């Protein structure tokens, strides 16, 4: 079982908090994925990191956080029971698998479901040769694929943070915040009416973002841009009710 280490940034007491956990069987690269996510968050907002990934990523108390959300990222031990430890405070669980271990998600999803926690898959060490296997897979929603990359493995082994994967990591954060997409007008209306606390607007081209930002700003809702890793559009704007 992994030793639990914690590195904490000074979190803004007025900020909304988001707690996410990465779980999975031994050897699937849970710490690798957690490190990628936590390192990206540390660049843009306040973050606390727990578990083995805290040896690689220090906590951050960045103030340049337009969305007003602070994060805690848990790198969990390789055990289904690890979900129970933080269950009362977790918002989202990501189960890390590889193309060869897709079915290993099942006990983790069941445990997360028992606690009423949103849960997604992250396929680590993905290769194009595994596409047919993934397409035939009848399982839960996949938040993102992390491609097999020798530099990633080498960096983690050397105690370094891999670089150059921001878009992949941003996609995971989008799912953690709000996976459902709304048109800009409907998103503003949903926040104003209190039907949603967080909304997600898909941005076809980055040049369209300013107008969407303006609509949220005029309505008094903080928002932030996230790059997207797919080929269909450039990114997403996430906005939230300040009191949420």
C-alpha cells in the first residue's frame, strides 16, 4: 500500500473547493496520471496533493484563478477500499486502467456508486493499436486517453514532472467540473435560475471565447477557459455560480 504524503498550498477560504481522486490497480500508472493533473492545476490555481504524487508536485496557492475553485487531488493506494477513506468529501473519482486492464474498473465504479460519487475512466498507456479494443469496450464513459510515452515513464522514474500534455490533462479537469455541454445562452440562464451550479460551454474556435466570457461576466459569473484534446473544437469555457 502506498505511503500517504501530503503537500498543501494555502487555499483561499472564500473559494469553492473540488476534490478528485485517482484510483486503480497496481501497475496501471495511477501516480503518473495524478502527477500530470496536479502539476497542471498547480500552474493555474490553488491545489493540495495527497499520496505518492505529492513527492513530485508541490501544493500551490496561485491567486490567478478566474474560476475561483481550489482543488485537492488524491493519489490513492491501489485498493478499492481507498475510495472509502475520502468518500465524504470527494466530488469525482477517476479510475485509471490500461487497454489490457479495461475490465478492472468494475469494483471501483461500484464502490464510487455506493457512495454516490461521479466516476469516469482514464485509459493510461494508450496506443493506436488498441483503438479496436476500446471501440468494442462496453463500459462507462472514458474521460481521456493518456498515450504511451517513454518520456512520461522516464520522468516519473527520475522524480520529474512530464511536460507537454496540457490538453490531455485539461480534458480530465473538464469532466471533473461539468461533463454536460450547454449553449452559451442556455448556460447563463441555467446559472441565473439556479438549475446548475457549474456549466460547460463548448468553444468551436478560440476566437469565439471572448464573446462567451463577456456573457458570463455581464451576468456576474466567474469563468475560465480549458483547452480540449479532441479534433472537433478548440476548448471549453466553464462558469459557475459564485456561491456554489
